[in-house]
């Protein structure tokens, strides 16, 4: 039964994804490796309250088959987050990973060129690899992407899309400046390239002013992906796509053939939480908690490592991208760190060509303040 | 952005699927068209009870990210339904449509040959078309498939799999005899063909003895799909795959890259309902209700149409496959029936080549006894 896709799936799964998940689940290791929210902060009391509201409405159709694009009330609330957007420009997916998969499944042919930031989100790289895309990279720094390289790629490769995480990027935590974004949008328009804007972290901003999205700079050529996994809970499995209506229609057909629909239950709960302001209140509380965690990790890194490492303080999101300057290959540091009882993700896995890197990605949202301090100390011992 | 897949998706979606769903939602039409369970029978009180049990366990990890293959407790309960099966041979999916999609996505290359029953499940035919499979058909009658044709196809086409719905088939309601199944299994073993056994209806048996599944006749070459959509509720979005462990491992990797995981919440509820015997009790109640509906439709058809139609009384499931002998093209009957205020699905859509057919599929689970009698009368008026 082996086929090209099965082979590519198997190869990709042998990558670092599983290792990360396994490490994060191990109780004797302090893990800065995963990208998990703090499970103790999930607003379960509110979930229970609204779940019972739904049950007591006694709506027979709540558990019946329904349409593929999702609960209208939630699509309306999500549409409000964007300028001049109707619910027809929104569809709901089984987490934003499914959104990414549906875009690939529907629009990507084998050997189509796509452009990704270097480094980029591991599970997206794996997915593009499985679809046998021709993956080209554009360098990313703390201000955004290298515009000269990007234009050259737009011109020479006729890419199907440019996959970008412009706010609190994974793995770097970097955000594009407005100038960089405007220039990317100008180039995309000039060369008619779709921007596939993945924005799972934008609600988790600890300081600085709100970013302008590609969704508002170039709505006619942007497919934006969002999620409630970082603000409500991953198990809700609610991601969304905001895109021109024709693209939403094609993706909805694709969704229907793929799995008919998602469960409406938690979509209704999310809609109620948005309508009643609970999501906003909860997100503010999350920001307070996560900002303290970020600050604790930054202070610990600065006090412990001093000048022996460098990093850019992220204004939001879940990650710090650390340059372990004295260690050319952070994969070696990773092995030593595990022995000391702390995990992080070595930078090389986030590069499309898996090149040796001195960088590492540290997550701070899923550890306690004490674990953050202790983990940084252990990491320093491994680094010495 | 148009690609081969997008084009095939759009073509398929223009098929009858949407018409069926739209008709089923129209309140002024009695619909025998869809394949929906009776929403008034969903055991919502039990759902609410177990939902609150889960909330009150206060398990932080309930809403956190988790593994791709699903909740272990539920996989254990499902494994018990099969002989000598461990939970490692089971994975959970977002409804059984996703199971079908994952099998295609993982194992099917373009122009691979697959075999389907003629007629077969519409959404499966659409999906295989989207994956650009080379679809071959084998005739089906009330005893099973034509074994001579099947062997010829096994021999000449080297099919990747044979897609079969052996119990209460959709659209026909037919079940393979044990002899037919044993012979299919023997041929599959001889020619080393995977049996993709779709079995969504087997729990809804109104009479006759339990069928032997391909899962037990030929476990090493069978991928079996199951679902809770017909016994608990479609919105649970829980399907499952039972297959040799190596296949489950590949499909789990594929699932992980596709949408990471499903929500655990309703998986836990389903597990609790199985552990406590509630699913069994509820299924017995469902069988009683649906048997009455089936009998009501059969009596109405016999009394109203007499010898002018023919059908095989199904021992279970959701459908009656009626031969409207006096009407060569049931698509024309469909148009007249809609004008009279009743809907069914014309047979041609279930054939891979969409050939003209005198058959029609009638669903009885989603109408009241009164609607069944009234709908059959209206259908007769259209038929006259």
C-alpha cells in the first residue's frame, strides 16, 4: 500500500515534532520545548456554564448534521475583528492546522513553488514537504523579511503563495515592522502572489501597539488563518480562515468532502463567550500571566547567561529565539540540556534545509515561574 | 489559484449532495432524501450528565493539546467490539468521512485503480473522483457483489482497494450473505487486495442475526471504518478506523499533519457511555423506533404502490432502495415529487457513471410516522 504521500508522511513524522511532544509530556523534564498554553488558565467554569446553557436550550438540531463552514454566530463575531468583512469571508476549521492543510489540498499541485520564512513553523514545513511542494526560503530578521530576496523569488518562481507569520513569529517571536509589511503587500500585489498569513498569536500582545495585518493591507490576495487554541483552549479545535469569498467557497467544498463539518458545540460556546465579552476579559487575564512569565524568563536569561547569548525580547506570543553564540550547533546543547533535565527546540529543525544552527526556541507559557528560573539555570549548566 | 484538485472539488460539489442537504432543511417538503438520524432521539440528558462529570473532574489537561489517535479509553471500548483487537489497531477521526479521506490522502496516488460497488455511497464516489482515482465498478445485488466480475477486476486492475459497504449498504440497504463475504475475502487474500470496509449502519439491525465482518474474516487486509454518528449524534464527530497496526501508524501520522487531533471532550463522553452500558441501552431504544419507521414505510409503500414498484426489505440501516418500474428515469419522478412536496434521491447519482436509473433511495429515520405515510402518498401521486 505504500505511495508517495505515505512515504513523505512517514519521513516527516520522524522529524522533531514527536520528540517535542514526548519531552513536553515527561514529568521529570522542565520543558521549554512545546508551544502549549498554560492548561491551569483555561476558563473551565465559563465553559461549563455555557455548555449547560446550550444543553438547556434543548435544541434538537444542536447535535444533528449541519453545514461545512461552521456556526454562523461565531463566523459573525470573527468577521467583526476584520475591516469590512462579512461572515461569508470566514470559515471554521478543525484547528488552524486543518486550515493550512485545506489550503494545500485544494490549491497546491505537486512541485508548485511556495515561499516560507527561514526559519518557520515546523508543522507547516512538514506539511508542505508532504504535499511535495518546491519550498523556497526568504531570510527573516527582527524587522521582517529580506525584501530583495522576496522580490527575486516572486519574479523568478511564480509561487503559489508566500507563507508568512508576521506577528510574534514561530519560532523567532519576531514581528514585521509596518514598513516591511507594506512593502511585502506591494510586491505581492505587483506579482499577484497570494499571502498565506498565519496569525495564531496576535491576541497575546504584552506591549507595543496593535499590528496591521496583511488581511487589511491586501485583502484581495490574502488568506488569513486564526485560532482559539491559544486564547480559549486547544481542545475546542476551532481555527478559522478569512479570505476572499471565492476562495472560502472552494475551501468549504473541500472541507465538506474531507470531513463534512466540525462539531458545533464548542463553536457555540466560543460565540457566546465573544458575544458576552468573556473572551476579551479572559484574554486580558492571559496576557497578564504570560507577560510575567516572559519577563521572568528574560530576566533569568540575562542574569544567568549575560553576554554569552543574544535574543530579541518579543512583544508577545509564546517564544524567545535565543542565539547560543558559544555553541555552533544547538543540537549538541539540546542533548546536554536533556541530561540536565531541561528541554528546548534546537533551531535547525525550523529551517527548511535543516542547517546547523546556534539558535534555540524557548517557550515560556507552559512552565511555572519557578520552573522557568530552574530550567534556565539547568540550561546554563548544559551550556557551560 | 486554480488547480486540478480545486477543479475536481468544485465539479463534485455541484453534484447532488448539496441538493439533498438543501431539501432536507426545507420545512415544506417531506424529505426521504438525506441520511440523517432522528434528532429528537439524541440522548441529550445523558450527554449533559457526562459533560458535567467531565467538567467536575477538574482535569486541566482535558482541554490541552493531546495525541493524534484519540482518547485511549474510547479506543479500548471500540477494540472490544472486534475479535483479538488491541487499542493500537484503532484510531479516532473527525467522523468517518475523515477516515475515508485520510485513507485516500495517505495511500492513493492519482490514477490508482479502486473498485466500488455499483451503486455506492455518493460522498465516497465524490471523494474518489477528487483524488483522481481510476474508479472501477462491480455490480451489487441483494446477496452481495458479482464475484466473477470482482475476480476479473482483482486480476486485471491491481486495485489499491475495494471499497465495500457490506451491511445495510448505502443506497440499497442490501447486506452481503456470509457465503458472498467469504468468497470476497478469499479473492482479496489471493490477489492481495485491501478491503476498505465502511460500516456505519451495522448497530442498527432490526432483525436477523449479526453479520460477520471483513474485519474478522480477513483482518490482515481489511481497513474497517465505524462511526457514532448514527448511534449517538453526528455532532460528536467521532468516526474510527480499525486496521493492521502498521496502517494505523501511517494514518495517525497523516492525521497529525492534517489537523493535529480531534477534540477529546465528546470522545470521553462516548467512552463513559460505553463503559456504563448507556450506548447499548440507547441503541436498543433507537432500534425500536427505527424499526417502527421502517415497517411503517414498507406497509405504506406496499399498500399504496402495490405491484407497480419493487424493493428488498432491509434488515437494518436507514434506507429502502425502490425500483420505480414504470418510470425508466427516476430523475423525472424526482422533479414531479418535489412539486408534490416530497423528496428522495434518484438512483443515478449513486452510480459511478451516473447512468439513468429507475431506482430511488428512500430514507425513513428522519421523518415521523405521519410524515412517512403522507410522503409515500405524495410520492404515489407523482408516480401516477
